């Protein structure tokens, strides 16, 4: 791939500590992950996104860093990490890591020094107020778990700002020394061999905050500076970011008002994700059609990252209250399945009742929409969740490799595991695991492997236009197409449970013999005037292919 490799990538997100334990201490590590790279290569993954790997007290999943220039000792050493990067590279797999620089841990040496004296060189690396801020009980990210965004530090004799938990003091992005330090951190990891970063909480990172409150102004210039810096270090470096903001603000994160793509390369498409969930709940494609129509046009070489599930809850905050209740009723009917009043803390397989047809339909839909697909570890085998665990931890259980004790994740005693393995019910490791599915051609894992291989044959999906096909369709059926210089693909997804038939013969620029590339069943010869799609079925049809290109 070229320096825009991310446009045609398949990104696989994982927690090192829950993927594979190599030494029996109950915690996954880089050596264990290295041993599983062949599995990931066979699956079809060419980019790994690692959740936080740095030293941390671990009170928020590692998203409170205490040392940006090292790896957490329980994951291994920097040497282990370097060997892992080399092994991944030899298999054609790039690695990106979380860059969590909106805040640090309150145990970070910078913050401890800042608290120790008003004259500390790190004092102005954070945001302080000598008086109690009037808005200290406003702007919480985690309703019900936070009660303030300013906390009084006794040792400092002042209030410090924290958009998230009180143990995560925000860095002062307006300080040039802080900005330079963030660039230095990026340089360090790029030189080690990572291919880029997934940036956490970017809207908060670039937000101007003072004791008088936040004006809402954003320092987009820092994103421009950071983009230039990382590409100076490594030309093909990627900046993939989390920015769940209003649609009219999205393009500012990609580039300036002149239309240049000079900031972030990619953004997660939270708006599309919520609309897909609503469509699946209703068994009606209209929300997806609306999302495709309303998505703002991106600068050239910018890209969306699509996803169904990630390491957090399903975020439904962009839906209306009534729409959110529809999704809750379908996929999170019990109170303990919900989080923060806006999300669902479940994996997709249990949300869909373990129905293989609907799981495959959902992922086929995600992988055929515009953008680069991102998949969370364990989704390819249909892993479940553990609602007895607190908050987001319910979906962060260990990978299920086999029916051996602890699902083959670790040889440690069960009570020493970093997280308990899902061990009972429909989604327990004895029923849902890699080994049981690997050689079963009808398994979900085998299906994912086939779908990912097919995706490689259809470059229009990632880089071409993606448009809804406005033909008379039966209830529940979504028809859309992807067009590029390489050809044209037609996709049909039936969100309902009954077989339907549609006439798409009015489409222009069609080859004499359209080709079925991927489908939920064998539909026989293609007759565009009468295309049938089974209940919860899907079809990928190649209408045109420029073989000379």
C-alpha cells in the first residue's frame, strides 16, 4: 500500500492485557500477542490498534498515563514491544497505539511536581484556578460517576480541571511546552516503529478552558502542527481520532477552511454507528440512508473509520430521546445493560440474541459502507460480555482461544486473571472459541475470513463513492452502490426476516454478466430485473470491473 495505506486497511482493535498471556501471570503481554500474529494475518487484518500500553495506575483502563515513554511492565519490556513490531511488520501488519494526551494520571511526575509548588516548572502544564470555579459541577463526561470537573488539590492549594475523572487532570494545551512534549512523545513511538496513533478525546484536547469556563473555542491549529510533525517523522504516519461532535464541525478536524486535508487523516463515524444501530433495531434501513445523505463531504485523502462495536459502550447520544429508547428496547432492555443514560455496554452478538444471520448481516453492512472498517477483538467469533463487571469492563474480557481452562488465554488460576473469562451460557468459552471455529467452514470466523478476502477484491468499497440506490424497494431492504475507476459494486441488505425481491435493472453502466462476489446463500444466476434477498440476507454484486487497471 502507498502512504495512504489506511484507505484500504482493515483495523483490528485489541487490549494487549486481555489477548494472550505467555507466562502464566494472568495478564496478556507482547510475547503472547506476537505468538498470535499468524492468526491475525490469516484473518485478513493489516493494521492493529492497541489500547493503552503505557504505565498507568489502571483506574480507567489505562487511559490515565503515568509515563509516556515506556510500556506497562506487566505487558513486557520495550524490547518485547520492539520484537512484536518487527514480527508484525514481517507479516504486513502495521501497528497504531493510543495517544492519550488530553490528560495524565494524577500520579504522573509532572502533576506531582505541579502540585508541590507554584514555582514548579510543570505548574502551568495543567489548568488551575485559585478560586472555586462557578461551573465546577458542569460538563461531566460520565454522568452518575462524576460530580465535578474541578477538584481542589490540598498540596497545591488550588483547583485543577479534569474533563474526565478527578484522577485525570487535563493538560494545558495552550502551553507551548506541553505542545512540544506531545510532539516529542509522538516522535519517540514513531521512531520505534509504530505506524501512527488513535487520538483519544480530541475535542477536549484542543478545547480552551479557563477558571471562567470553556468558551467552546478549539485550537485546530495544534492538529495542523501535529500532522506536519508526525509526517516529517514518518511519511505514512496515521492520525485516527475520536471526535463525537456535531456534523457541521466534523470537517474542521480533517482540514482547514480552504479544503486542505492537513489535520487528521481519519475520524470514527459515530453518527453512522448510531444510525446503523437504530436501523438494526427497527429492521428498517431508512436511518442508514439518512446518514449517507447527511454525512458532510470530506477533503480528498481523508477517510471515515466505520465500526459497530469498540472498547467503549455503544454511544447513542446523537439520537433523539425517542430513538434512543427504541434501541434500548431492542438491544439493552435491562438497566444493567445501559451506561451513562446514553449507551449500551454489550457486545454485538448478545445484542442480536446470538442470531448468526443478523450478526453477519450487520457486519456485511458495515464492511460495505464507505470508509475503513474497524473491528474489535473477539467479534469475529461472536464473543459475549460479562454484565457482572462494572461499566465498560463488561466488554473487555479475555480472548477465547479454545475450550481449555480460561479459554486458552492464560495458564494462571482463574482468580489471578486480569479479567474473568466469559465461562457460562451461550457465549461461554467452551462454546465460543477460535479452535472450534477455525476448521468449520460454516463458522462465523470462517465467514469473516471469506468476507475480508472478498473486500480485497472490491477496492471501490474503501475508496469509491458510496450512494443509496433510489429504486422501489420492499420494506427492510437497503440497496447501495460503490463506484470508482476500478469498477462498480452493488450491495443489497435485507434488515427484515422475510425474503424480498427488487428490480434494479434500471442501473446504468452494467457488465453483460454481473458477478456475485459474496452472499448469504447461493442465489444462482443474477437477473437484475428480479433480485431476491433472503430474510436477514445480503448480496455483493460486481456490476462492472475495469480489469485493465
